[in-house]
C-alpha cells in the first residue's frame, strides 16, 4: 500500500508506532521497522546518554529507517533534539513547541521532520516551520491529545495544509487505516495497539487489561500530568484527579524529574519559581504524572499508577506480535478496499 508517507519515509506500509514514554523503546521501535512500518523512539524521559544509546540499539537491530521524538515542553528536550541531529536520525518527530530550528538542522543532513499536532493553529504553524508531514492526533488517542475527535480533526486539517497527514487517535486495525485514508490521511500512527504487543515493554497485567476493557474505560483529564491526556479509569487515576497541589510542591517534586532527565535541579527550580503560579502547578502535576505513568506501564500498578490508554482498547482483544499486527492491519485494509470497489 503506497502513499506519499511510504514514499517520503522509505517504508513498506503506512503505519507508524507512536512515540510513547516508557513504551516506545529501542526494541519495539526496531520491531515495527522490521515489519515494514516506522517506529518512533520516545526520548521524553531519557537523558542524552540514554537517548544516544537507544539510537545505537535501534541501528544494531535494524537497517530500516526509524524515527525519534522530542516533546519540546519537557525540561531538557532541546538537548535530546541536538543528540538526534548529531546522530542524523532519519526522521525526527517533535511536538508541543516551535520546531523551525529542528526542521532546518534535520533537512541539512537530508532527514525528514514530522510534527505532532492536535489543533488547526498548530498544524499551520508546523507547516510554516518546515515540517514534512503531520501526525494529527484526535481525542480518542492515549496520552496527550486535543479535544476534537479524529473524524472531525483529520479532514479539517486536510483542508488547510498541503503536506501529508498521518492520523492518530482511534486506529488499531485495517478498518481504521481505510477510514483514515478516506478522511484524507496517508498513514496511521498506532499507540495502544502496539502497546499491547508481544514486543512491548509494558507489564503483562496491562496487556491483559487492554484485551478486556471496553471503549468506555478511559477518561480525558489534565489532572494527571498537567496536560490534557487520555488514560485508563483506575484507582490511581481517580487519586491523582482528586489530588490538591500547591506551587511549592513543584520544587520538591522537580528533583525527581531533574534526576531522571539528568537536568540541573537548581536551574529547573529557578525556572519554576519565576514561571508563575499556573506553570508551577503544571510542573508539580508533571512530576506526579511521570511517576504514575512509570508505575502503571512498567510495574502494572493501577492503584498508584496511571496507564495511558486509547479508546481503541474496546476493539483490541488479543496480544499479537508487531509483525502480526501490521500484517493483519494491511490485509484487512486491502480486503475492505476490494469490497468497497465491488459495491
């Protein structure tokens, strides 16, 4: 199945792995690439040394094109972006920030840039920055997303941009791939579906739960890590949504973020102090969210942790290998296209 995305990225199938912290690691990225799609390494919770090491691991596991992301909102993200540029990562994906400097640097060595957006304003800004394509994320998606569903957001963005669109949020099979293309996208990015794969580092408890949950088992809230995100309903989610914070707790909790990212704590603390009440509270929630996401994804702890989970959990019923997921998605899409042509 050829589209502008497969041609641009040099991949066989128009299917991408979303860059999910604690989930989209080197092993999972390489598995998606080997199966004909493109994996996006999540660097948001990695320090520069870990990022460089993960890139090396991917290159040892596959000679196929791969991608890595930077969430510009996160502390220390610019350092990781510079690592990706130094390593000449074939495709760089950025979000939550202005990426014109990334586009210029990546294009300088012949790479491609994909911006992740959830609004029309950000789609236009990314195109102006020089992004080669967009991952347009609907509200159905796990983790950070906007408030508009893919069914409305994708065609709305399609009407105002000329660069290719990759649809994210609500896609887990061949039906979703065909629907995305009908709406104007030229590929899909899947998070929850690949989270629940054999190669995924997510705890087996969560994969089992994903197979059992329905489409009504998630909630969209900004009370977990300070940004709007879709997560699984759980005791841990309820606890964080009810938790009251004060700006001073951000200073204490920022130590954990600084340690994780290898970022100078004093510099981070000063930034929090001078950022104002709203930003300080967001930083406090970010620290809570980081720990909660880690506990849920890697430890299977849903009492203290919070699992990012898309609404497509309701149509996922088995844990497959990455290759099985991609092959099944493509075969389903091809069969649907044949049926549509006949009717």
